[in-house]
């Protein structure tokens, strides 16, 4: 009997340097994981050197970690993830 996969809710904060050429790379990863993203909000801060993307995920821990790893390897991009315990 196959064990049911445990889904978690995660809140994700991504910051991207303004005028960064890596924005296309971030959007590609977001597109690849679109099936597990429940909500997405982008915020451009006029007086700051970065933009913010916030996401809400519902996925397995491995999927969330895979996403975070791919985003975290993109230069000039930072990511923080907060996951529910169960």
C-alpha cells in the first residue's frame, strides 16, 4: 500500500536586485513550479535596490526544497522559506 504524500503549506519570500538580468531565470523557475503555487504577489519598491516576490505553496517538502534550491542558486536573488510543520 502506497503511503499518502504529505503536503505542506509554505510561505516564500524572494528578493531580486533591480535591473538584474536574472529576472528571466526566476520567472522560468516560477513557471516550472506553477502547479504548486497557490498565490503570488510582486512588489516593486521605488526607493530600494530590489524587488520582492511573495508566494504561498502547497506541496511536498522535497518539492518546496527543490524550488528553493533552484532559486537560491540564481545570482543576485535571495530566498527565505517558512513551512508549516504538518
